[in-house]
């Protein structure tokens, strides 16, 4: 007992446990950084959503699922190669027409050397 008449006890530090591999952390932030080592998990954050909670929104490009359209919209920035904007490609029309682009997409053969468009060792061209 201490001077005030209350008992003292030794408290163990709170730990945060990784539910994927079981590793223990003393800081929640450390667990958050560790979770990046588990890209195979199907959820974001420290813990999966509660049972019965599903991610109804799926990316049509890569199939990754999100719990809201807002989250899916933010994710779509990861796919700049798509020729359309928004969550879904347009239906019944060419994908290039959805953003006003009427030209054919540029095809690049990655097995060939890139064409040299500007030689930085030469003076700038006259305009």
C-alpha cells in the first residue's frame, strides 16, 4: 500500500498484435507500419471488417474491393492508363470517346528501343 491507502500493482504494457502473423507491438503506429508487410490481406487498416460486413464496391481494372464508392474513387487514381474517367467504363461506346479523345490510343512496343525525340546534347531547335 502507498501513503494514500491504495494498493500499487505492476501493470503490463498494452500490446497490439498482428492478426496475420501474431507479432506483438507496443505501439499501435508500429503495428500499422508492420501491416505493409502483408500485402496479401484483403482489407486495409489493422483489422479486417466485422463478420458480415462486405466490400460491395470493386475496381473494374484490378478487382480490389472497397467499402465505399468514395474509397474506390480515390483508388482509381492508381490506374492512369485507363482511357475513361470515373468508376466504370462507359457502356456501348468506345472507351476513348468517354473523355473526348477521338484519336486511337498510342501503341508502344516495349521490346523496341524508345525513339529519341530530344537530344539534350544538341542546341535547342529554332522555332
